[in-house]
C-alpha cells in the first residue's frame, strides 16, 4: 500500500507513546489522523500539538473495551472524513495482577482482555467492512508484544496471554482478507526490539471502576523510572527503542505489505527458535526457566 496525502489513519491508544508516534508519522506523510484514547486531557494535548504542526486531526475519547464506543468512533470518522485507509489497533494496558496465576483477581484478566483483545476485535468489526467495501487500498496494524507474542514472561502472564491472542487474531484476519481478495493488508506489530517509554507502565490510572481490584495490592505499582533504577542496581543493562523508530518501522512495513512487523533482534530470534524447537521435539518449555518467577 502506498501512503498518500489525503488518506485517513485511525490510531487507538494515540494520546502518547507508540500511538502518538505513529499518528505523527502518518501526519508527516500528509494523512489525516484520527486519535482515539481513553485519557481525555492527554488526548486533547496530543491533538493540539499535531494541529500546531499542521496536521488535520480528529480526536475522540474512546474506551476500546466498550463495543459501542468503538462503533461510535467509526461513525464519527466516516461522518468526518468519509473513508479510512489505515487502522492501528494499538491501545493496551497492563493488568496489575500479582503473584501466581491461581492467585490473580478475575478483574485483572477481565480488564486486560477488554482492552488488549476485545479492543482489537471491536476495531476490526467497526472499520473493516467499510474499508473492504470501498475497494480502496488499506491496511490494519494490530499491536502485540514479544511478551506473549513470541514467548510469555511469566511475571506478566495476563498481558502475555492477551498479546498472544492478538497474534493469532491477526493471522486469522490476514487469511480472511486474502480469502476475500480484499485490497486491505494486515500486520502484527512487535514494538522494540528494546524497552519502550510508553504509558503502559502507568495504565492503572485509567482503570475503569467496573474492573476495580477487589483487594489492595501487596506492593505499590512500579513506574518505569523505578523499574529502570532497580534493573541498573541489579547490574542489568537497560536499553530503550525510541517510539519514533517504531513508527518509522510501521510505515515501512505498511508500504511493503509486511505481516510480521518484528524488528531484528538476537534475543527475539533465540526465543523463537527455542519455543519452536520445544514444540517440534515435544519437549517441556525449558526456555521459560531463564525467567525469574518471583
């Protein structure tokens, strides 16, 4: 797909981090950008900043876990611009779960699935029918993660499960689009290859009351800065990938109609090989033993 001025890109989770970087990169190509996010103040600032840079912006507060809100977003976008060419289902949250899986609160799982999985599905159902019917070239990018998308980090198992689901959903979507001979492509994004400075670390601040935790956390939420300090204190190197590089990677991937938006990484490649070999040889997942489970 060629990205051209005047096309329309919809990005969820667009008020900060990867989502905002993608929106800014699309705007640089002359696309009209639609920003959707649950955090109103951050969304308003992001939209104002992009408009100041000359972008044509439509912003809307949306909880992607709520189907009617995503359907409403689609109606608003089509009423405003009449078309959608790029859809980035990017909104995501951490779950806040602690301890072993059998100790988790159900609401931790419900909230993570509502945003990370149902949010992607809602986006597909709200936009894809009209994108396909238009007959125009289009592309869908669903954001996954190496945690779950490649192999799970057991200390973040809820998030990992949701991101594994996004990979399978996108694989299925790709097959469905090909079967329909649609002019819409699909990609699954693995942001990286290193850590990212995004709002995911503080997603708990936007947790809806309907998914509230039922008991106090045993330890306070850790900010990205606190996590980084702890890693350095333990003698572990911490590297970050600028979100702007992720956005550039996405644009290149859309142009190349590349399904796996997976940056080259020795670490990721080693995980993929270890998991695949475990499956091929029917051996236990010893590759998980390298993780600290406490």
